[in-house]
C-alpha cells in the first residue's frame, strides 16, 4: 500500500516512517513532486490537518494523511496552539519559538502544557481523524539535543526527562504523535 504523509519535515517523516509496518510504502510531499507550501489557514489543529490531507488527495489523487501538532500551555490560554510552528513570527524557527515561550512564562508557576497531534486520513475519499495528546510541563530551560521543535522544553508528566533527552523510541511510546499514529496504524491494519 502506498500512502503519502503530507510533510516536508524530514525529522517528522523519519519518526513516523519508523512506526509504520513494512507493507506500507510511505512517501513524502517531496517524493510525489509537491514542492509548494500547503496553506494552513484553519483556526484549529484538526482543521489544518484536514486542509493538508484534502489538498494532496485532490491535486495528486493519492491516499494521504496529514498531521498538525500544537503545544498548548494552560497559563497562556493554550498558546501557542495552532500557531506553534510560527509562534515567534517566522515559520519553523524552533530556537526563537522556545525563547518566546520561555519569556512569556517568566514568573509564572503554572507551566502545565500538552502536546496535541491531529492526523487526518483521506483514503479513497473517506476522511477519518485521529488525536493524540501528551500532558506535561514546560521546563525552565532547554535540556537535551534530540528531537525537534519544542522537545527540549517539554517534559512529559511522570518523567524526569524532556522529549529531547529521550530516544526516538521512548518519545514515540508516550508522545502525542505516537498515540495518534498508533490509532492510524490500527485503522490501516483492519
């Protein structure tokens, strides 16, 4: 089975590909010649995932899933949320995004947060949504050099390490994307 994962993010693609069974041939946007940035103009994480999956399915006529992930911080009214990738004003600048978040949390004791991943599957024109949530808290400073995005400042509840201090396998077992992906894999296995 061929399936497109609507991403140009090599780190995310590698993380997801490692979770899929061997009978699924996973392709990226680059693999299918989709080099444009797909607009993410929805007001929600779920909406952005749907926009991306629908765009690929309509333009390339291939089964596709897309994800969108956001970090929601309780004391900041769930910011950065849908704007997580561009929180500091420029797209996918992890250092600037983390710096802005830590600055906004200075002096705030409630650092509870959650990562949320929405995966929209558009297969044979049927749409299905899968959600994964990982509760945790924002650390005072970055720790670890694995992972990407906000991983160095997100410590999952019940653990003493940030995502960036964990192996890819550990992160996938407890993380938001792993939870949503396992739901997708269960569905594809039926």
